[in-house]
């Protein structure tokens, strides 16, 4: 039988448990970079500030023991009451954390380039819109890379990487897959149209064309490059390839409500299945291809050794400290990509 001694003590202990659990969840979010637990949206504050954790846990404990000192020991709460209140407070803290993080955290989007930076020239690529980035003072044909973002990505999602490649004297064409284009088999016409556009440009050497994709954009460039011999080298950043993992790890990359939408996105799952990029990786050989993943990527499953029947043209790279979404803008990954195309184009 439950006997709470007094309503004041019971409510006080419930609030103490709630604040402590809330603080622990914030600690986990900061310490292990779990986006689904983070109530702060500024990345620098999230990584370096434990102030809210100290306030919630320390402040809650100090308030409870000071205000309820006499009631705690005369006679105090029994085991059953403690378990019930602790469980209730913890569950409430978890629910509130998941909901607030989902409301405060926006889906991952790359910030627009700073004023004065080169955003590229808008061009028509079949039925899609792309942005062409040209190095200044072009005097001779250069290598070119077509970059395809994941479906629904912001148009600036690959801007930082594009600018790094432009600085290395490469022409870059960035493409975003809008919802009306993210359907099979029509989506397969996107890369051939981009290759045709680049091949007609006087600034481009048509024998030195590369393709890069992120997330399902990586699956698309693998599938398209397997049948497009004009593409000389391929880089796929965090390609999906296999069925994505399902579980708590999704909260490392996105808030709870976004994770639910991600899991229930049947169109995305259908597109991955229809592209069937894993079965087309080997068809790119002997042309070089690199599969790049972030060490903290929780949204993709890397193919096990032996799953891909390919020659030595296939390479795999894992970037320490990078997740799924930020891989394309991670400094180490960007340097690796630039070096890859410099060597193979």
C-alpha cells in the first residue's frame, strides 16, 4: 500500500526526481552528442557547456534537501513510494526532453554562404535546377565534378565543399533533388543531363568528369555512374546502400519527432530499394570509387567486407568525429574528397 506521508513531501520528491533526470539527460546529450536530448541549439554551447546540467541536478538537490529536511526523516517515504515517484519523474523528464528537443531543433540545414561568397550560376539541368561554380580566370579546360545532395536537402548543403573544390581549379555543378524529382525511374535522368551540360562547357575537360553524392545522392551517383562511362571517378558520402538501422541511435543524429518521420518515410525507403546501389558498385570498376562514412554516422550501415564484389578500384574511408549530415562539411572529409578528385581526374 502506498502512503506518501504528506502531499508536500511527495510533490517535492517528484520535482526533485524530475529535475535530476532532466539534468542527466542533458549531460548525456552534451557528453555523447545525442541531438535528440539537446535542448540547446547552438552547437558550440552544446559541446562545451555543462552549466544547465549543474543547475538542474545541483539546484534541484539543494532545494529538495533544504526545504524537506525534517520531513525526510520523520518518518520519510517508503520504498514503494520512492520507486513510484522516481519512475514518474524520470518518465516525465524523458518525454519533455524528447518533445522540447523536437520543437527547438530544426531539421539539419546548411547555413547560406556569407555575403560576398560565390553561390554559383543557376543553370537548368534537364527538369532540375543546378548551380554551376567556376574558378576565376579560367584559361584552359579543367576537371569537373557533379555533386548531388540528398533528397530534400537545402541548396546550400554542399556549398562549403563546392568552394573547396573550386579553389583547387575544378568546375563544380551542385544539384538538389526536390520532392517532385525524387521518384524512380525519372531520377536516373538527372546525372546524364548534368554530364551533358558539363561536357558542352568550354571550361570543362569532358574526359575528366567526376560525380559525388551524399546520402541517397550517393546511391544515385553510384547507380548512374555504373552505366555512364563518361564519369571517370566517383565519391559517395554516407551512401545508404543497405536498410538503415532502427533504434535509439537515430537520436544521435536528429530529434525524436524527426526520427519518427525519417523511419516512416516510405518514399525514401522505396527509392533506396529501387536504386539498388549496392549491386551496382562493382560495375563502376575499373574506374575508381570511394565510399566515405562518418565514424559517428547512425543513419547508415556500412556494407560488410566481402559484400561488394569489386576490384581494387573500390576504396572505403571513415572520417573520425563526423556524423551522417555533417560529413559533407567536415574539414577532414572535405580535404579527403578534394584530394581524391585531384588524384583521379
